[in-house]
């Protein structure tokens, strides 16, 4: 993996872009996906993603765009939760990183960026939702269950919903969204993980946003 040094060159980060983390202790690298741009009341910018993307002693997160072999520094994940929701915030410490309120859809010839118009909760089964992830890029499916919860070892998770949507490891943290039209979307959640025992379909388990 190559670290790009872009002095005074602005690099844009969108929801759905990849995140790269290197574990210095175990000498292993990990990937996740940027969920969305968040801003605190103090006007501090963050990238939201899944909390389980945090690796102790791993150092900072890097922007890892689709189909790229180079990464750009973003910053540290200084706040994260593993329960009751799987959620983390990465501080944007690099002034050359510019967060954009859009979902990456680069495989589309015409609509490569989808503007995030609002944030809404999923309210009905059968709703058509999509994921933008580092490896899956954009995939869509339908809501199968609402208001879910489950436990994994010592952790308990609630405020989740399930959709019959296939994903690839490394898509974790990516935005779940609904198309309002061809160019605008509503943000519904971020990808948490998957269940693999639903017959021949992989159903994705997602964190429901409460912003």
C-alpha cells in the first residue's frame, strides 16, 4: 500500500469510500468503509463508520478509494461504541481531506455521486435500500425485519434492521441509503455485519441511525 503525500492538494472523501487501518503490533492491515460525514456542535468534522473497525494500537485511519493502491491520511478514531450500537467517529486531522455529503456511485456512467438530502429511519418491511461499500460498490436489496436486536458473546446490540443484501467483508461501516430520485438519496443507516444462515441469501445486519 502506498501512502500519498499531497501537499496543498485537496482529497475528497465520500460516503462509501474505503478506510485503511494498519495494526502495527500484529503487522496486519484491515479495511472498512466510510459511512458519512458528521460535524459536532463545535464544528469539528468526523467520518462515521462502524465501531468494530477500530483496532487497538493500530494508529490512524487512511482514505482508501475504490480501485486504488494508494492511501491518504485521515486521522484517529477517538470515539467508538461496540454496544448497544456499533458506531465510531474518525477525526479528520488532515486539512487536505475534504468530506463531501454524497454517496459514492462511481460505477454509474451518469450518476457517480449521490447527494445525501436527509436522514430518515426505515419504517416498513420491504423497503428498497442500497449499500455503498469499498468492495461491493453499490448493491441493493429489501428490508426483511425491523426493530431487531441480537447478542454476540458479551455484547448486546439493538436498534438494528435486516435486509436481504449481499456484501463483502471490508464494506462494514458503509452507508445504507434510499433513492429519492436519480441524484438524491436519504441516509438510513450504516452496515454492521451479516448473518449467513438464511437459506441461499446473505442477509445484511445494519445499524439503524438515530441522529
